């Protein structure tokens, strides 16, 4: 059994009740755009409205909040891109400057080392190593 996101739980239970996003929004006194964001895991319902939402959907609060947290953390994604960019940039820089005979070996080793460190950090924080 896979753990579902809160958005998936809200969407599935809303549909089981035969409600549209607008109908759920009206019952929750929010906009249909807010419900859409909940279901797409862009935002979450206000903590004060969790009990009301669970009651409307016919599920327990525990069932609603025991969802997995989506890994849509923008800062982590940006950090990953930066790490990979640094690793790639160091490799390309060393290759180009070696071809043009414009770099000393100690500088090339330093740049390659920085690229390997950036790549190592990325790999150790990725799920593949967990």
C-alpha cells in the first residue's frame, strides 16, 4: 500500500462523495482555486479547517493528515541544480582550458576536485543513496 499525498486524499474522497471542487470550496468557505491548489499539493488547508475538511470528506483527521509530504521543496531543487551545474561547469572548464593549453595542472586538479565534491554532495543527498 503506497502512502498518498494530502492532495490525492482530498481529491479521491471529494470525488467519492460526488462533489466538484467548487462544491467543496463552498462548504469550506474558500475558493475553488484553493481546493485546486490543495489537490495539486501546491498548498495545504489551514490548520484550523482540517477538522471541518475531514468531516466533509467523511474521513478521520488522522487519515487526512497522515499523508506523505510532497518533495516539491523548491530550495532543494534549486540546490540540486546548482550542485550539478557546478560539477558540469568545472568539468567543461578544465577540458576547454586544457585543449587551449591555458591552464596549469594544479589549477585543473583543483577545478576537477571542486566538481567532484559538488557531484558527491548531490549524490549523497539524493534518494539513490538512502
